[in-house]
C-alpha cells in the first residue's frame, strides 16, 4: 500500500509540473515582454502561461482571438488564430465532413502552417492537404 501511495504521489507530481502554469506579466523575462509588446501593441485581455521554458500569451488583437508562444529570448515559436470553419482549406473541410466541430484555428509553427479543429473535446491537426498530423 505504501508503494502504491508513493507511485501515485510521484505520478501526480509529474503531471502537475508538466502542465502550463499561470504567470503574471510582471514575472515575464524582459525579452518576452518586449517582443510581445512590439509584435502586438494593440493586444487586449492578455493572459500568460508558462510551460517549461516557454511563455504563451492568449489575447485579443483587433477583435481576433490569438495565442502566441515565445521562448525565453523573445522568439516566436508558434502562433494560433481562431478562424471560422469556412476559412479552413477545402481538403481539411472534406476530412472533417460529418463531424461536430466546436472550434477551428490556423497554427503556424516552425515555418509550417497547420489547421486545428476541436472535435468531441479533442484537437485534431491537419496539413493544408487535409492529412492528419500527429
């Protein structure tokens, strides 16, 4: 029983440390704060999360919902923007035909563009040809 409790405690600790943690803007590295303010001077309702060494801003910018991930040096690693279903490429829409979709987004990461759709509480990722991406 003690071994089971110890294992449970270790697993719970690992789960808690790998999830994003809320962080206030005044705790951000200067490079991240500066890069964000320069790239998105009109950002409103900004919320920050920290996951490992990366920082994610979720905010509204000119009526669009955006999420941007920065490394500690202020480099943009990923951007995500909510888009309407009809803005997905035709091949992605075809791959999702018949599914109940609650949200859709365009993601740019590593110079590549992906499309995300939330289906049944899970995020499905596709390339522009409608091929699933893991």
